[in-house]
């Protein structure tokens, strides 16, 4: 082995080591956020909606770890409790979009013909409608509850997932082994569940995990437009909106800490999505060799 080969091997090992540490940190950070969402009353130090006129816009201290907001509410407690709402919106929206989008995309891609044409025209129509307008109609119709916001975000994301699952299905549908199982009389249901779905899972799961972070960002965008969760309950988006519009210069901690929590969630979801995709692809290649 030459010096150049040794250098390449060292660099590959170093990259793998750094990536492993990065994934571990992302998993640990995401686990902490899940703990926040599951046990907010245990972790928080104050009542998140209790107002204190004597503690308005206090800087971070030992009493208030992340300071207080314009109403004297403890920001750390609000970030902890807000994680439950933000993660709920992200999880519900991505679950609805994934289930509907994947089923529709696989069905459209596998059936082809007029079925595929009609489905894709509907998808094109939905993609042509601005997501904000669509979300506005849904939230005005159902109210500004966390569930309504999750539904609005899922409706905006579903066409993208339909397109991705359809494209992946079409690429797999043309593989020779699909023709082979069709020639031996395999039913359409068996082909879809036993051959197409296992092959598109790595791609879809990787992308959907990344979409989770996009759902969190979408909730923040809706909050900026006044379409977020109604006060006094708060999501990260609502906290960022309240702090950035009035107190960014005088009390930046009202925006920075919820923004930091949201950023960590988005970055972690992207890293975990990549790692899941690499892991499933590797396992799938090994299983095909065996």
C-alpha cells in the first residue's frame, strides 16, 4: 500500500469517525427534545403561562435560565412546553402527508396510464396553489388549533411526497426483477408490498425525516403571519414571532432561545434523515447480495 492509499484510507476513516460523532450528537439532541415534549411539567422550572409584572424582560440568570418575556413569563419553561406543540405539529403533519402521499404516489406510478395522468394533474393543481393561501383557508375554516395547523402543513407537503414516491416507483417498476415476478403470475398487491415498497423505503424514509424539520419551519412561518397557535399557549414559532417583532434589540433572548431550539431540531432531523437513508441502503444492498 502506497502513501497515497494510506492517506485516502486515513481520510475515509476520519470522515466516518466525524460522521458517527455527528449522528450521535444529533440523536442525543433529538432525544433531549423528545424528553422536553414528554415531560414538560417535570423539566420546566416555572409555570409557562404565569405572568409576573415584576419580572418583565429579565436577562438570563440562575432564577430564569433563559430570561423572561414581555409578560414576565419564564422563557425556559415556555421553550420546554412549546416543544410539545411544535413536535406534535411536526409529527402529525408529516405522518398525514407521508401516508397519503406515499400511497397515492405508489398507486399512480405503478398503475400508469390515465390513472397516473389524472393524479398528476391534481398534484400539479395543488402545487400551483401557494402553500400560505392553502394554509390560510384551512386554518380559517378549522381554527388556529395545533391539529388544524398540522393538517394545513400536511396538505402543503403531500403533493411533494406524491411526486417523490411516484418517481421512485417508476424507477423501480422498470427493473428486470419486476418483470420476472410479473411473469410468474405475482399479483399487483404482492408486487407492490413485497418488491416496490421495500425498495422505496430507504429513499422515502430519508426524505420524510428531513421534511419533519421543514414542517417545524412551516409552523414558524405561519406564526409570523399570525396563524400560529393562539395565546397563551405557545409554540417555538409563536415565541419567535412575539420576540422578533418588538424586542429583538432590547431583549434578544426572547427570540434567540426558541430560535436555537427550532434550529437544533431542523438540523438534527436532516442529519438523522441522511443517516437513516445510508443505513437502510447499506442493509438493502447486503440483503440483495445474500
